[in-house]
């Protein structure tokens, strides 16, 4: 019987037992994972994506994705994503690779900075400050984002991107900055930044 989801019609339980186990038509988790992987490989021209440990850490797993011997790894473009032009601009990354919510946040930040009459450096820093969250990695995104853009922007811009990671946790009345309600909502009232964040904040204070 075709179970309708493209997998096998299993009548045994996850441990392989039969006998007294009632018959079922519902695929097990591992069967569903295999089926998703099979479809994904078809979409990718019978190649598989070798996922990094970092990718799997997001799901609490400390593993590389298991290799399937005899199957080639995808080394070129991922056909599931919108294609980038041969010489992509920053706007192309916004359009084709970045998370839509973070895109809007970045564009709004830059627009507000421009409206308030800030310098081009500040506008650019606002446009790029969450670039790591938008397309790469969320945790400690200021440090990652600064490294991504460092070769291409003025050092004041990358400094600001790195600094916003730590400074956002510390209210500063001298510039009218209060601890954001959004941080309370996202991290909880009891959240305290780690020692490395505090150290980065202290360093920035000495530099300014
Ligand atoms: Fe941020």
C-alpha cells in the first residue's frame, strides 16, 4: 500500500519489532527525515549538502551531517535559493539571501539615521549592523557582522557594528539610551550579559 508521503509502508515499530505491535501507516521520524533528505538530494541533482557542526548545534547536536558514501557533496550554488548575479551587490544579498524581518529592521534603521541627519558612516553602520543575523549567525552577531564587512568599510563602521553587540545591554543616559523593552521581552528580566560582553563594554568606555 502506498502510504501517500513517498516512503515505505512500514508495519513495524521503530525498534524493528513485529508480532504484537499494532499495524500503523504513520511514518516514523527517521523515515520522514530520510524522505526529506531524498527529496532534497533530487532537488540538488543527486548531491547532498555537507552541513557543518555549527548548523547542527542550532538543533542541539554536536555532529557533522553523516556522510553517505557514494553520494557527492554539493560544491556549487544551492538551486533552492534565488540565484545571485555574477557580481552581486549588497542589495542582491538583501534581496536573495537575507531574512526578510532583519532586512526591514536594517533598512528602517538606516532610513531613520538618514532622516535624523547623521553622517554617511552612521547611516552605513545602521544599514549593516545586524548583517550577521540577517544571513549568517545570530548569537554574538555584532562580532561576526563586523568581521564580514571589515575589509570593505571604514573602520569606524565596523567598530560600530562590533560595539553594538555589547553596548545594547548598557543604558546610557548621556545619549538618551534606555535598556530596550524588546530585550526584556526576548531575554527575560533576569538576563545578565556574560563577562566577555561586560569586558567589551568596559573597553569601549575606555576608548570613547
Ligand atoms: Fe543587533
